[in-house]
């Protein structure tokens, strides 16, 4: 149907996209895993592209969805960091999560949403220069501005596949999880996306925010998985 | 000043018969009466130093700073009417934000000073009063080296190797001219700046004063910073020793 | 006070580089009844002296809450002060809307300074004839921020503005080293003692004319008024008053002295 003259049609699909984000708290921080491929539809269009953005020493923002929208958001976040520096503060994950929630919600109300799911990870300093009171933080914001705080999460197709698996693992030790244990859970979770999500990739990275170390961006890693089960699939040649 | 009482000096929109705009000159007076501020471009960086009066011990440490960051690499130092200067800082900061939004890179120092100068100039045309503040802008990077600009209440914006404004500017300039500034790095400049500020103080009038400094250079990786208090204190100590030494020689 | 041709508007610089209209507005602030603010590491306290226009009139409120972590007290033209208090409240709520968190006090001070400055530069406006003491608590700790009509906005360890406030500042300067480690109760007593020093000999603090505002760590801003003030006043009463004869000692009143509040036959001041 041809659009009526005063109608306005927005872009109905994202273009270059990233897939799931998986994040988990451990005792003194947060680990976040993303793969490193940019998809164009179902084609793996670009490799070796990070979806993790270091905001400052306390905050790491990762995303799924449209890369161009997020690149624009990076600039927005950069300006927020400067705004907070102006009164001698580093923006914390709570405040940034709050701000991005307001932004994404306002955009969706204008019928022009940003095509991203954001995961704001970090450690929230309750008092300045007192690491003892710092607490790990994971905040999610969906494309529609729906926001919540969690101790662990999987977004994108991962939300359908992994949340139960991640939760089961998290429940075994809860807040006492070590970083190594948390990373092991994430790797297992990524293996599951790899089997079920056709736009997930086996090149990935794990970033972390730790109360003592600050933001540490991860190195590129690869996971192969176990494909022997494929032999029993009747459609497999 | 023979202009006083002639009626040609009551608005920035009025020229006097000999072509002057007195309101702009009077605004400049607010800067001329303020604590001395000097800025020097050296071998590998720029240093700003200002003499502040602290009228009461009830103020918190570094209340009302005169040295600001506009972005990571561009610094600003203000002298004159403080609220006016604070407002200019806010404008400069807003311009830097707009630049970052539009170009997705930090605003260069010459663009900042130029934009502030244009804004200040509008206030010399009438309606509102001119700004009673002058502002230095400084930066350093590998490609351009050090850069230093001054924006004045008239809207003038010149680039300098070194300059002084405020109460004892003439004496300060004379002192700066004695230095071979091209050979000094920012560590030396901090010391020399402290020496100059202290040496030109009027011992009877300039009491309860404190030096605030800003620096940017190779040693700060091109990041503009307020000089840490202990570094300033060490420079003042060095300066006082040096001045005592000079007195002995006389 | 002498009239001169450079004092008619904020848009005129005097040949000496001064702004007379702005300086006059500062005088308006100095005529309001005094208010004192002090802070420790963890708490900030503001106390204020309320005036009643006459005996049939209630005392005019001088302390306002602006958010859960901040409050303000006013000296000078109260109607100007209320506009600024409302402005601060709006700043707080819009920050909460954006970030879901209380506004940092430095940001609040900056917004305040920019608003005040505009009224000292543009034609057709006048400066606000009021000074504020803003008490607040945030990540950086406790804050006392002083503002005045010339748009000087400054962070203080302790301060006082309004009529005869120099006497209070003298007290504060003498005791400033004790504030940092004081308990909230000790802070209130210090503040009230400083405030009492602004009163002439024949008057005293009372539950009717004194307000207290306090905020701090794990303590949202609250106003203590009327009979609740009495317990604090009882504490203060144990300290003997050190009354200096007018014109002697270290208590020169800042600006013109205002008549005693509620004093019989005294002309009513506009300032509160």
C-alpha cells in the first residue's frame, strides 16, 4: 500500500547487527561476553569487531543490535562522561543506566527507537575512594526502554536459550562465584548459542569490571565446540 | 580619564567623539584590577598561573577554581569578574560539546578560543554589558606543539608565546621577557611562574594569596591538568629560596 | 550612600570596573535576618532566624527542602529566595528524571551560579536580592554552598549571611577546626551559638524564631521547627552569652543594621 502523504515510515529493520550479550556478576565484579562478528542479515559481514565499549574505569557498556546506532550512542556516552567530569565525578554504572534508560524510552516514544539492547556493566562506588563499599552492577535496557537490574543475563536469542542455563550455574554458588567460575559459565553459555543461533560466532571476548582492577577489556578467544552430534542429524550431509 | 561624566561612557552601544567605546574599556578594568595571571608557552608545553586572594579560612580547599578543563586537552584560565568568567567557561564547554557531537572528535584549542571570542564580542555591541573577564586557552600536542590564546573583554583573540594580565601585569611581562622560555620545559615553567608571581606581589597589599596553576605538555601526554597542590607548593618553596638568594646578591 | 551615574543598571560598568547595581543587591541580602551553615565530614546543618512582620503575624519560613539530600535557607528578599528555591527543586527533579539518582551538589551549585550571573549582565533584569545557604550530602560528602546576588557561589566549611552575620562568622572562624569531626548534635549547637551571636543583647533564640535544617550520611534532609527546636536551644542555653557592647569588639554588623524583629514601633523591613 502506498503511504498516505502525511504518514512517515521509520526504518523497520536494523542493518549491521551484533547478537547475544552474556553477563554475570561474581564476588567483586562483573564479566561480560560478546562475540566479535558483525552480521548483515544472516551473512557474517565483518569479523574482529568488538561490541564492548569502555566508558571509564568503572563502567563497560556492551550491546546487541545495530552497530551504527551504537556508534552514535558511544558519542552520546562520551559526552556524558565529560559532563560528569565537569564536577569532578566519574559517571557510575547506575547513573549511566538511568540516563540510557531515559534516552531509549524517549526515542521509542517518538516512534524512532534505537535498535539496541544495552548491557551496562560495572562497579558502583557508594562512597568515593572506598572500594569496600563498591558493588557489582548489571543493568539491561531493551530497545523499547524497558530497563532492569540483574545479577546475570543473556540477551538476544540468548535470552530464549541461555537464561535458564546461566541461572542454574549462578545458583550453585550465588554471590560467592569467583571470576574464573563465572567465566567458565559464560563460555559454556556461548557454546550453546553457537549451536542454536546462526548469527553467533565462535570468536569472542570476555571483558570485566572489577572493584580493584577497574575495566579490563578481554582478548580475542575462540571456541570450537563439539559438533559430533551433527552426524546424527538427518539433514546433515 | 577625561571621559567620565561626558555621557559617552554609559553604554557599550555608544561611541565617544574620538571613536572609543568606554564601556569596553571599563570592563577591561575589572580584569586589570584582578589578581595577576600569567601564561607561558615553553619548549614542550604551556603553563598558566594565577594569584588568588583567599579572604577567609572558612572556604573549602580550592573553592572557586580559576583553572578549568574544556575537554581533555584544552585548558582555560580566567581572570577578572569571577561569575562572568564562570559563565564563559560554561559557554566554552558547551561549544566543545557541540563540536564533539558534530565531528566526533575533540574541539581544537584555536576553535575554542575563536568561538568564545565571537561570543564575547557580541556583548560589546550594546544592550547587555561586556564581559569583565579575560580568558587564556592552552593546549599541547605532538603535531602543533604548545598553543596559547587570550580572549579579552573586547572580543579580541590573539595567540601568544607568553602573556600576563591582571594587577601586576607590567612587572610580570618584564620578568617573563628575561626568561629564555623556548628552552624551558613545563617543570621549569611551573617554578619560574611561581617565582614571577611571588616576586611581583605587593607585600603590603597582597595578603592571604594562593597560587593556582594549570599545565599541559609532553609530560602530561597532551592532557591539560590543574597542577597538583604539592607540585605548586614545591615550586613556591623553590621560588622563595631563589628570591632570598637574589636578595643576598644585591 | 552616594548616587552616581554608573549605578542605574546592571549593564553599566563604572570607570573603575565595578558593577554598582550588583553591589547594591548584595546590601539587600545583608538586611535579611541571619542564617548560618556548617558541615562536618558526614553532615551539613543550616539554621536560620525567622522574623514576624508584627505580633499578629506568624514567623516567615526561611528553610526549604529541595530534595531528599539537600535543603536551602534564605537571607534577603524572601520572594526572590523562593523563586531560587523552586529553581533548585526543579533542577533536582529533572536530574532525577534523567539519571534516577539525586543530583550531585557541584552540579547544583553550577546551575545556581549560571542563573544568578545572567541577572547581573542582561538589560532589564535585576540581580536577585537574596543570598542562599544550600546544605547537601552526596558521594563527595557534606556540602555548604553559599550564594549571593553578585553570583558568587562558593563551597564553605561554615558560613553565615544576613544581618549582623559578621558576628556569626567570627564565631565560626574561631571554631572551624572542630567542625570536621563533630556529631550532628554538636554541629547544631555550634550553628545555633553562631546564630545567637547575630542577635542584639535584648533578644534571644526561641522555638518560635529559630529553624534548623540537617542532612547527612543515612539521614535525608529534615527541617526542625517550633517545639522540636527547644531541646537544641536548651543545649545552647548552657553556654553563657558573650555580649559585646555595640561598636566594640569583633562584631561589626555587615551592612545596615535592621530593626529588631517584632520590635514595637519599628519600621517593618521587607527582607526576611
